[in-house]
C-alpha cells in the first residue's frame, strides 16, 4: 500500500493526494487534462509554501511531500498502486467506464475506491469483474482540513477490503465512519433537511435568507446558516446532490428539491464562486439585515432541527450506521455543534415529535411524517444516550 493512485486533479482529487502524500505514501495523480494537472501541481506547491510560512510544516517535509507526488496523463502509471481513489465528475457512466479500464491495469489485490458523494457504490462496482474489491471512500472538501471520511462498502464488497480501507484512512489521521451504501450516505442524506426546510420556510414567505441564517446560527449554534453554506458549497453542487438523493430514494418527499434552488442553478448563480447566489458578493454590494424577531427565530430553529433529527433517527432505524457514527458524521463532516441524536435527548424527543406532528397535521404532507422509531422511543420513554 505504499503507492496510492488518485483519479482527478480537481480540488477534491488534489486535496486527497495531499493528504496521502503527507501521510508518507507515494502518490500518482491522474487527469486526462494536462492543464488541470499543471494547475494541481502549482496549487500544491503554493499550499505547501504557505504551510511552511505559517510554521505548520518544515521546508524539508514540504519538499518530501512534493517529491512523493507525481502527475500522469496515462492510467497505465497506476499498475503498481495498492489503492486507487477516483474523484471525478458525478456521472455513473463515466465512473463505470473508468473502473472497468482500471481493472485491466492494476493488480488483483489493488483496492478500487470512489469518492462519490451520492452515487451507488454497487452500481460503480458492477462495472468490474472483481466487484468485491470496490468500495466508497468519501472525503469532504477541503480534504486536507475536513476530518471526516465515510467508508461505504457495497453489498458485493469483501469485509477484508472494508477493514483494510478503514485502516488506511485512519492511519492518515482522519475520522472514519462506516455507513451503508444508500443515497447520500450519512452526511449528504441527513443534511438535506438543513437546506430543504430552510428554503421551504423562505418560499412560504415567513422569513428571508438573512433571517433564516440568523435564526439557525443564534438559536442552533450552527457556524453558518443554510443559505450562507449553500453559497459557500456552490448551488450547482448542492442542487445536483439534492436532486440525485431525491431520485435515488424513489422521489421520497423528504428530499424533494426546490424550485428556488433550481432557478439559481439554471441562472448559474452558484454563490461565492460566481459572485452571486442567495446573496450578492460583488464589490460594493451590501448584505441584507435579518429580522431579529425572537419568536420567529425560535420557530425557524425548532422547525429545521426537528426535520434534521427526524432524518437522523430514520437513518438509525434503517441501520444506516451506528448512533455513534451518525452523530460523529454530522459534527465532523458538516461542523454541526452537536450530534443530532444527542441533541434530541437534550431537547426532549417528545418535543421534537410534537413539532413534527403539528407540521404533519397542518400540511398533510409526507415530508413531515415522524419516523416510527421516534414514536416508539417516545412511547417507551427511551433516550439515545
């Protein structure tokens, strides 16, 4: 496992390569675009220079990381790799083609992993004759800074591959959680409600973007409000993940995308990177002021947190992951101030259930139906921790 291959030299691929090289591996970064490879190399040099200036790395260590990182435009360079992580476009056909080609190049022992954020690992693995060595290893952006990595075995993945993959990523200093191969895995599934319910509140005319962001930061302790965060992530990325999760869950109402975000996506108002999204980031633009109404702020928080907790409880009910890993994923993957299951214990599961039942009765929509596990736990007077 001394040599690691990375497919894709974009921000995610380059970030994973930096993590692997820093951990002491020889790393080969592949891209079929030479300009992209050149940019990745320049960016790594610049990043390491800044880390040296901040005294977070020595010059010798930075030089060693650069020396261990090579760039290639031919997949044949991967023939001696023990692990390959694919980080390219979220398109199942493209990924399957790449994995099928990889199998003709690498050794029989090489682990093939995808960094997909929402696509089926089983579908990707189906392109390979040895599907038992394919697994999901999902980093979060930026990979060198974000501690969480989701480990996702497909139904065809050998247990030994899962154990070895987790061991490798743990050795890189990352926090790993094990999750089932379901749409969005843990973080991108559970977090849909943070965005979706906030947009719904806006669409109903109850509050504007600034007020909703203020409410969730003030009463929930979130570091960024949902609209700030969507603009930071990019509305192109966030919308496509929402759409993908919704479609893969057979159009489950809880994950239904919004027209508001779709229109921003269509207009290419992606957020900070495009200069405008939910907010205007152009020079001279002023940010709107929130409505500092205490009653409204608490209502917004209670409604959104109830939806988030309901999704976390449902994920536990369907055995997506352990309760510990579910809470760890949300604190380490999207910087939530608390794990949602622990948070529900603090708020009182009965109170969360009451909020959902009021919404369900008022709207008559399945998006607000409480998880059966939540109902049973309230009935039996149980807590998660």
